[in-house]
C-alpha cells in the first residue's frame, strides 16, 4: 500500500476550501462566483502554495475552464451586435495599430543602417515573427 502525503492533502483542502468560500463571498456580494475562484487561483498561485496533488490536474482543469468560458461567451453573443460600426472600427484599428507596431519593431531589427543585433540574431528574430 502506497504512502499518502498528508501535507499535499492539507494543501488541496486549503485550495478547495478557499475557492469555495471566496466564491460564496462573491455571490453574497452580488458578483459572479467566478471572480472569487479567479481571485483564489491568483492569490494561492502567486503565494507559491502549489505543492499539493492538485498541481498535476490544474493545467487541464484551467484549459477546460477557459474553453467553457469562451463557449458561454459565444452563446451570449448576438450576431447583430457584431455588425455595429463601433465594433468594426475598434477591431480594425486594433489590427492596424498592432501590425504597424510589429512592423516598425521588425524594421528596426533589419534596417541596414540601424543594426541592433548581429545578422544571425536578426534571422532568428525574423523566423520567430514568421511563426507568430
């Protein structure tokens, strides 16, 4: 019979209890319980309190949570709201500003009169940008 790490069990119990209580507190304040769960995850994750058995399953659980969150958002979006001019203007300006910013930074790396790095480093950077 394998030994059970009691410290890990206590850490897991603290994680689950804290998440439950913070979700309940947020619900009583009239906010979504998800805010309490997120706050618990940030607080306990940043505090280094991650040595429990939950550490191995937190990655897949967080991926599943993000997928469910995006699915829920997708269910609530109305197509007519996406056609509004303010949506198109905001999205288009975001794309244009991002493209110009990344393009400007890229030009700094490859401009022949303004070499920041060696040619091999520039090639690695350009390969990275091509993958992004």
